[in-house]
C-alpha cells in the first residue's frame, strides 16, 4: 500500500469519529462534502494541466468554506521548485547555485493532442532544450568542453 493510503488508514483507525477517504482526482475532491481536506500527497503527474485542475479544485473547496490544509496557495507555491526558489531568493535566504529554465522558451506547439490530453498542448523543443542545458550546466561549472566540441564532465564538483 502506498504511504499516503497507509496514513489515511491509520488516521481512520485512530480517529473513528472522522470520515476519511482518498481522492485520486481533482473531480473526486470536488464531489466531496468534506468540512476539511488535508492534502498529504499526490502522485507526480506529467501534465501541467492536471496540476492546474488540482489547485483550482483546492481553491474552489476553500471558496465553499471547506478548510484546506495546507492552503491551496501554499500547496501551489511549494509544488513549484521555481516559484519556491525565487521566493527564497527574494527573502534573502541562501539557495544552492541553480538555473531555472522557463517552459515557454523550451517548448513548441504540439502536433498532436497526445502530449497532454488537452488541445493546445506543447512538447519540448530538443534544440532549445539542449542549448539551455549546455549553457546552464556550463555556468554552474558542471560541464566543460573537450577537443572536438564534445561535452565532458567538469572537473569542478560541488561539495555536499
């Protein structure tokens, strides 16, 4: 059994007065008449559209008066490494050397709807992606070039 399901089962056993369940989709969340929703985890999704529906569902529950923990805004913030790192930097907290690659600059319109299950999806532009990765890895000292222009691992490594 997955750990999140085990947590739900344990809560249900220890707190018999609570009704507990696992919602596997944003739609299941919205059908709930729960007074409170506790987001323990969710399975990693390959589609940004799924995350948008999930966070929209949490916001809709909050608008109905359902207590959502953590809040939709907080869950959305910590679910985006880019947004989270930018917040840490803005507040002056130290972060490890990082380069953020923007999705819009590295994708091209999809030629089929199979990318995401929604119209207007996108797919990675391999040329733009490779160029951005080479540049970022070089800036971080993780990639150097040997003769012939072929990449080689950089001799400089970051200590743990």
